[in-house]
C-alpha cells in the first residue's frame, strides 16, 4: 500500500462528504418549503371548514323557513277546504 492510495481514498471520501452535505442542505431546503406549503394548506383548510359551517347554517335556516312556510300553506289550504 503506497502513499498515493490512502490519499486517493481520502480525496474520494472528501468528495462524498461534500456531496452528502450538499444533499442534506437541499433536503433541508425542500423540507422547509414543504412545511411552509403544509402550513398554508392548513390555513386554507380551516378557512374552508369555516365557510362550510356557514353554508350549513344558511341551509338549515332556509330549510326551517321552508318548513314553516309549508306548514302555513298547508294550514291555509286546510282551512279553505273546511269552509
């Protein structure tokens, strides 16, 4: 084993370590972007849940009004039939 072989191994190791450090940095950047996107989607999801709850409330109110109107119409029609 000569002097050149360990130096070649060390040089290759340095290259691999640099590549791993670069890859790690890239992955951390990617993770940061994905976490930011996830946070934005969570906010959007919460906003949509609130909007859905509001729509459900409006729907329930409309159905209640329709039920009341139907009851009044049925009452009115029933009274006309009796007269």
